[in-house]
């Protein structure tokens, strides 16, 4: 079939990992940083050895909760910490490029939350810095590393649904308290497209294997100036199409439909997954993916089951393994995907602002 990309690298099993754990420092103490620390604590492949905050007392409290050996009162101090091999960046979107580059210059590998960058120029600068200093930079979409994603890619590579013609992917949620939320601040890289839309954009890139050639996007705008919702059509040179939708003011929705010449795949491409039929203490849900191996509506959907777990842990363990194995090919594949995603998001934002179809990368 045409286009399908392989995952950056397969998700490791919970027991997998290098003999010596990768020593990670966390920049920031926000909710997502807490979730990351919580989920990787039990991993034999990764050890969180430091955390930093611009408020020393906050870093100390964070370290105490998660049993982290060192707490720093500045990001600069963690950057200079020689015991830290890699840095996890869960900062606001507007700070990703600055601190990924700073970490790379200090010889630290970087696992950076999505979206990697605000635009393609930032993404290029980040990868250039990593290359120049001999370290690895990886964008951290947790679902990328889920076993379910590996199963999805195998279905596509095996031609189970034939040639993919179109993908529809969405992600939306409701903010409990929009006032003061960084997602509502354009100066911090807020807005539905970067915060939520980067997920369907990345899923579409995974399936299509390349960036689209042209996009047309429509947005609803909040009073703060960010897009509260966005819907887009993406066109490819070979005639394939994709539809993307995202919002920050709707009931939670996260779903993709991949339509091919010989079948269909439906998935929620979840970040974190649980065992079916067993309530999860953190509210994780079972992995959900269905495939129809045929063109008629009388062909029943088959449920695809995959091993469950935290996407944060899967991502951190995969990153540790790639560093240990010096798997530059895997990093190069992931880097190209991230560059394409950044280019696409930039084109979508421009199209929504200007109300015109935009050539991607122009």
C-alpha cells in the first residue's frame, strides 16, 4: 500500500530496557509532569533523578512526593546537573524550543511533550541543536508508543484494508476552568490546534507517511485570540485526503477512521490503556480498535486487543532503549515525522487565520 509509516520504534514491554536505567530530569512541576513521574517510577529502564521548578519549594515538594533524589530551584540548575542524562520537557508549548536547545547544548538527550514546536523553523532549530551536540531529540506522543499503535501499523503494512484513501481524525475536550488556563493564552502557544489538533495531525502523518501538499482550515476564535476549535481538509499529491477536527469546548472525543480500498480501521488511539473489564484506579480505559476486513457493510468489525499500560512509561522506556542501542535510524524516522507535523500545523494555522487554502511548506 502507499504511504504508511512505521512507528518511531515499537513499544517495549514493561520489563524491557537497558541494564542501567536512563537517568532523566524533569523540567517543571505541572500536572503532566506529575503524571509522567507517577507512571515511570516503577520502570527498570528509567530513573527520574532530578526535577526543576522556578520555585525551589515547589521542586522540593514534587521530589518528596515521587522520591526524586534532587530538586533544583531553576531550569538552568537541572541543565547543569551532571547526573542527568536526559531531560523530559512538559513545559508550555512556547518554551519547548528554548529548553530543548538549552538541554541539547548541555549534552542532554531530550524527550519533549507535544507539540514539539510552534512552527517548522523552531523544530528545525531543535533538531539541528541535537545533531550538533550528539544527542537525541524525540517528540513524546504517548500513543505513538502504545502496543495498539504497533498493531495499527502492522494492519496497514500487511495491506489488510488495501490502499488507504482517506483518514478522519478528531480530538476534543472541555476545559473545566478556561480562565487562566495556559491553553487560552496565545503567547504560550495555546489554542485547540496545537494542544488537541497535534494529536490527530500526528495520527494522520503516521498513516499517510508524509505531510499533505495543501490544507484548508476553519476555526472558531476565543476572546483571548486563540482558536477554540478548528476543522480542516488536507490534500495529498496522489489524491488521498484527510480530515482533522479539534476543539477545547466539547465533550471528550478522540477517534480516527482509516478508510482503504479493502477495509476500514476505527481507533481511539488512546495515550493510556487498561485491561478490559477491570476498573483502573487512574481512569484508564481499554485499548479500542476495530478492523473490517472487507468492503461490504455486512462484514463484521473485528476487535483488536493490545497489551495495556501508560503511554508515558512506554515512551520513556522506548527512548531509553533507543539511546542505549544508539538507534539513529529510529530517531531519524521520528524526526522526519515531527518536522512534517510541525510544517502541517503551521500551514493549518495560517489557513485558519487567512481563510484561504495553503500550500504546506510554502
